[in-house]
C-alpha cells in the first residue's frame, strides 16, 4: 500500500497503486491529500482500499479509476476498490469521473463521502455501492445507466441534479432546495425524501419506483417523461397511481403526511407530465389561485377559512365541486344583500367549524333590501341583523304583499328607517282595518298609490287616521297629493306636489273637523318658498290672503264672508278698499297711496248704467272716464294735471267723435259705415298762422290736409299710397332770386323733394329750382340758368349761363371737396375770355386772359382729367377738358387736331394745357 504523507498533486500524471492508498497529514495527523489536476488520475488495481485521504478531483477530466477486468469478481471474491469511511472525494472540476477500466468493469464501494461541489461528476464502474454519504451541492452527478448501483447510504441533492439508472438497496435520496433527481431505471426500494420546497423527481415513463416517497408537498413536482392524464391517491394504502386515459402507468408510495384531502394535479410540460399537490381542504385564496385544477377534482373538496375571507369572495364559491365551506373562526359573515342573491348555492354549504349554524350580518341600501326581500326571508334563520347603508334617511319601499311576506326579515333591520308602501289602487282599496294597523306596527308611515286615485270607505279612512298613515296618490297633470286623515276618517291635510303651469309647484291645505279648509299654503322650489297663504272662516270661505313677490306682486287681501275682497294692501304701498251693496254687488273701489303716476287716488264707482273712474291728486281732478254698461268708453275729461286739458265724446264703437282741447280747439271726426275714419276737422285753433284744418283719410290713412285762416287756404299737403309726402303747397308770398312770388309749390317723389316752383297769383311759374339725387341742382329765373354739378369725390362746379349786359355770357366756378373755390372761367359764346385760379388759402394764384400758348387750370387734376378736341364744320374747333361732371371748353381758330395739344401736371398744382410748336391759340377772337 502506498502512503501519502502530506499532499500530492497530479497534473496530467497518473498515480497507480495495486494494494491501495493511505495517507496522513504532513505533521502526522489528519488525512493526507491528493490533488488531481487536469487530465490527472488515480488508478488502483484489483482489490484495493483508499484510506485516510482527501482526493480533490479539481481539474478538467480528473479521474479516480478501478482497474479490474471482471466486475463480477466483486460479487464472487469481494475484489473491489473501497473508499474507506475516513476518505473523502471532492469534485470541483468541470468534467470528472469515478470509473473502471474497460467496458463497465470493476467495482467501487463508497464507505466514506463523495462531495460534488461544482462541475459534473460521472460515476461509471461496472458496480457502484454507496454505503456512505454523497452530497451533490452544485453542478451535477450522473451514475451511469449501465452501472449496477446499490444505495445503502444517502444521496443528498441541493441546488443541483442527480441522474441515476436502476437502483437497489435500502438507502435513500434526499431532495433539498431546488433539487432534481432523474431516475431512468427502476428503483427496488429505499426512500426518496422531499426535504424542502421546489424539488423535482423525474421518472422514466413506466419505470417502477418502489422507494417510499416522503415529504412531497405543495411546490414540489414529480415529472414523468410521458403522457399522464390522472393522478389518484388511495388513502388506504398510501399509493399515488398515475394513469394515461385509464391505463395504469406508475404506482408511487407516499408517506410522511396525510394526503387524504389533498388534490394531485397533472399538467403537460410539452414532453411529459408534471404532477403537483394541493390540499383537498383549501383556503379560499388557495382555491381561487388554482380554480381550474380544483374544478376538475374528482370527489370534490372542502374550503376552510375565516369568515371575513369567505364573505369577501362568496359569489366566487358557487361551485358544485365544493362539498362544504367551513368557517374556522365561527364568526358571523358580513355580506351585502346582493351577495346573498348571487350566492345561494354557496350559502347552502356554509357551516361553522364548531358545527353550529352560520350567522350573517347583512348590509345594503334600502332599495336593495326591498328588491332582495325574498332572499332575506329564505336566510332568515341565519340573519343576525340587517344594516341599511343609505347616506340620508333610509326609506324601504315595498308592495303590500312584500310587507306581509317579509315582515320577519324587515324586523331584523337595526338601522333607523321608514317603511313605505307603493302599490296599485286595487290592492290599496282592498286593505282591511287590521291590515292597515299591522302596516303601522311595521313602521309604515306612507302608502303610495302608483296608478290612479283610490276610493276608500269611511272605515278605511278611519283606520288610516288611527294608524297615522298618509295616503299618496296621483292627482292630475303629473302631480300627486298626500292625504292625512283624522281619527274619525275625515281629511286633516292634503299636500299636492308637482303642480304645473302655476307660479307654485306645491300646496298644503289644512282642514277642520267639519271638513272645511282652514288654511292653504302654496310654495315653490326645493326650499318650499312661500308663494301665498290663504286663511278661511268656519264655513270654508277665504277671508284673508298674503301673497309674496313669488306670486308676481306681493300683497295682503281681506275678504268678507261672501268671499268678496274688502281691502288690499300692495307691496308698493297702494291700499284698495272695495264697497258692496246689500247683495254683495261691487259699487265702488278706491285706490289710495298711488305713486309714480299723475294721480294719487283712483275712485271707481259702479252704477247700473256703467261706471265712472275718477283720478285725483291731492283731491284735485286729474281725469274722469265714463263707461256704459258694456264697458265701452263714452266720455273722458282730462285736466292740466294730466298733461293737457281736454274733453272727448266717443261713439258706440269707442271712436272719438268730438274733442275740445284745453286751448278751445274743437275736433270733429267722421267715420264711414265700417267705423273707419274718413275726415277730421279742427276749428278755433288759437295762436297759429291758421285757425282750422281739414284732413281726408282713405282706408284709415291720411291722403290730404288743408290749413285755412278765416276761410282762406294757407297750406295744402298730400301723401301717396305709401304714406310718403307727395306735394306741399304753401300760399305765403315771398321773394326768390330777386323775383317776388305769391305761392311756392314743393314737389316730391317717393318722399324726396324734386323741385320748388315759385308761382304768381295767376299760377304762372316765375322761378324754379330742381334738385338732383347726387346733391346737384338747377335754378331757372327767366333766361338765367344756374347749375350745380356734383362729383362723386365731393368736388363741384357751378355753371351760370344766360348772363346779359357783360362781356361774357357764362361763368364756371370750380370748388374742391371742402367747398373752397379753385378756379373760375369767364366765357363769351363758348370762348374762354379769362381764367382765375386760387391758392388753397383763398388768395389768387393767377389770372389769365388773351392769346397764349398755354394755360394753367388749378381746378383740374392730372390723374382724372381728359383732353378732347373736335373740329367745327366752318373751320376751327373746340378743345374740351373733362373731369367727372366738370368740363371746360376753348373755341379755337385755325386748323388743329388733338395731337397739337398736351396735358401735363401744373407747376402750382392742377394741370397745364399747352399748344405744340409754340403756337398762340388760346383765347383767340372768334371768327
């Protein structure tokens, strides 16, 4: 035997020994060490032992080998390589091995320890017996499929994997965190312990594993390399049978825990099947997280959880596979009415852990309680209380039948509330006195009729009054009324709401014991603002009424026993007193305290033949109006306090027929058979140029009017069918343009003046002025004609012709847009004799006369002025400058054409007209 003292390193070398190896530390204590590097190895022949050594397989391809030609020699003669109990093999190389020479020859027995720290270790002798401890702490361990592996010790796997073929022996595999054990061959015994979570046991398809499996729990997996459809646990023998469509594939033995209520699920991983475990008694959260698997569970399952968690998910527990739902804390479930309606099946499976009946604390809005009353009645024995969740005053509205059938459930309501009934008139009309009293005992304060007014007999009304239950019923136009009865069945109060087309939308009427109204109040809006309050006497006649501004005008009114107004005070301070005769017929009204008018008191007296209104101010008459029995005005008087004094008489058709004004003027009106005005004559008109007028009307419109003075016409005026002035003829003498006239006739067209014609006493025209629509005009007096030509830019020209007694017979004066003179030309028989130009300040710029070769014209601008020339038949021609409506012509001698003249801007403004070639042509004497 070869002894190693201290440490030996093999790097690419092989250490060979026949009898075995032993070692000790360099100081003689502890084991020796052999470090096997890359491609290094230890070979032992025949029967050999390695004792008291630590062998580190640290390099890639490092190995420990047993050289034995016949593996069966171990069985026959005990020839093997034995790793003594004080020997440890540590594998850290990437690829290392413990093997035998040849094709699975030799045998290796491990009585010590083999630690796989990292990398992959392959154990591949012909026979491998593990009596010691193998720890796979990282990387992986593979025990060759063809190796006869007997395990009497332990193989522990942590965060690594181990692959083995067939296994015999009573030893065990321990699967720690994230361990993976792959068994491709049969296991004849021993144990497989799941020692932590997330461990995997992978089996070949159809491989029989007799090892007892313990610790298999949620998070662990058993993977079969083939199709498994069902995993069925038998609590009698502790076996888990794996089936493929009914065919048994594998039987596994489980121990260490009770799986009686557990669920084994099967899912596919693509190439095989994964078996996991869930407890058959699950919490609600466990069930909801794996609902699909639980739903397919054969034989059902049990839910066990606290009351709060069960209540939170009650609607999700309606599953036929759930056999029962146990409340582990035996507490009451807090549920809503809606939850109860949706969880009938789940509720049937509820029970407390102590086998007592479950309890419910129900909550919900009043409307939900009403809608779910039948559900609440069905769970009545389990309901401890019902709490209403409405934010405001809670009102539970039910039909009459619901109130009767759900009385016991309604009694469970602990929240302050009101019970109201809403039903059709037929059901309300069928109520007995006892049933009405029973409803009152349930807290009913109002019964609403949903379809129409209901007719109650005296007994029913008495029962309503005794029970203090109000009756609400439809009224009219979409409104409804609430009626309260007295104990004797008489009406105590009627409230109406939703009143349309009034200034109020609600009324409240209080009745006395005799059934007559005592007081009525009308209100509007959500705040029930008062519109009016009306008080009645013992006979139900209104005797007093207060109106607020919401009625339109605030007032307070008193009435007599016949219901007639006797006095009224308005918000503006006006007081009205009403007087009646013995038959309560109105005889007089007196309004006093009137402000903002021309009077402070208005007295109206009524007589058999009509009425008279008298308005006074401080006792002095302002006006008086008389009406006939039909209410038609027949006569009126106004004084100066009214504005102007007058007295008017009216026809039966309420038309004025005669009127006397304050100044004494009298007007008489004439009407045709259709009562349409045809003439109005006014006489005795003082202080004017005329003392009478006569106006003629057609179809009610004035067409002409004549003013006279002592019978002599002063003026006439006529109008056309549209009402526009057509003619005004004034018969007053005067003078115009030095001519004296007797009258002047103003002519109009479409309401616009077109001419003034000045006439002599015999009607001959003396002078005339015609008006153009653009502001121009023409005045004709004898042979003298003066014309104003207006341009669009505001400039103008006044041309005067027919002048006599001068060296010229025509003048043209040109004005700018501001009305200032610019130029003036004097002409004699069309020939310009002189031209004067003015500066903008009104001073003379130039005066031109005589023959010239050019002339300046400030009245014309160089942009819009054009120059034209025409020949005279007898010789010479006419040169004309045109600017809009303005023009100026020059008579020329000699033969010329337009080309002989030029038009250029003037040096001082305006234009300059020049003759070409220096000819002197302007102002030449006419032939």
